[in-house]
């Protein structure tokens, strides 16, 4: 068995041994909130936001972007599972700031092997043929971190399937310190509005 697979299964056996009564947790998140954040390996939402099993929904993708699919999850999160507050959390040193649609499309069109980055930028070292299929994916890269948080909170806020009563908070996680730093204009645009008009 390969080493990663073996290590994961060994860790899981330990987890099962200590699982306790977590098998009785209800499906809806007990603390009624959801976090949309980046898949970056340095981020551990359970630790940075103090979550235990059963507490909250955590939706992750490259960048923590408000993609159609992230919004799909958030809508299920409130409509069927009762979350009432949402966080959008991007982070410093995000890999999504290191390339553009054009760059990743170019890399994938020449090879499907892992590319390298150095002082001259991204470079393909792989052999073989790539694919033009990357042309059809919106990679949701960004240049300005606070702006990406703002744009994503705003998109979720203005989505026709998102109720006005859900507040959406915008934050940046600092990978150097572990601190969550608010993006005030994002939280402001994400403010809940009274759900029932008088
Ligand atoms: Zn990231």
C-alpha cells in the first residue's frame, strides 16, 4: 500500500478508537453557521474558528471563492440545514494570486504534469500532450485579496436565492499569525437586512 494511503488509514483507526458518542450528532450544524474558505493546506478552519464535529458547515475550494457550486452548498446549508450566519474567509499568500486564467490554460495545454514556479514565473517541465479543456473553466483567480473577499460577499448577498436576513462576514486569515482580520467593506456589504418588510 502506498505510504499516504497507509498513514491516512492508520490515523483513521486511531480516530475511530476515540470516536466516543459523536455517532449521535444530528445532521444540521449545531452552531448554525457556515464558513466558505480556501483549500490551502495551512488553513484548518476547525482550529482557526474553534469548531468541533457537528458545529458548522465548512465549504472549501481553491481561493474560497463564491463560485456557483459554493453558493449551491450555502443555499442547502440554510434552506435545508438551518445555518443563519456565513463567513467568507480568504487568506494571505493565497496561491490563487500567483496565476491567471491565461497562465493555467497555457500550462495545461502543453502538459498535464505538475508545473514549477521560479523567479521567472510558471514553467511547464512535464512532457506529453495537454488539453485545451482548461479554456472552458473560469479559474476564479484574483489579484487583490480584500477586493476578492468583498466581491464574493457581495455576490452571495445579491444572489436571488440568499435570504436578506443572513449576515455574511468577510475576513482574511493571516497565514503568518493565524489571525482572522476583518474586511470591513465586505462585512458591510454583507450585512443582514430585515427579512420581513413592514
Ligand atoms: Zn488559498
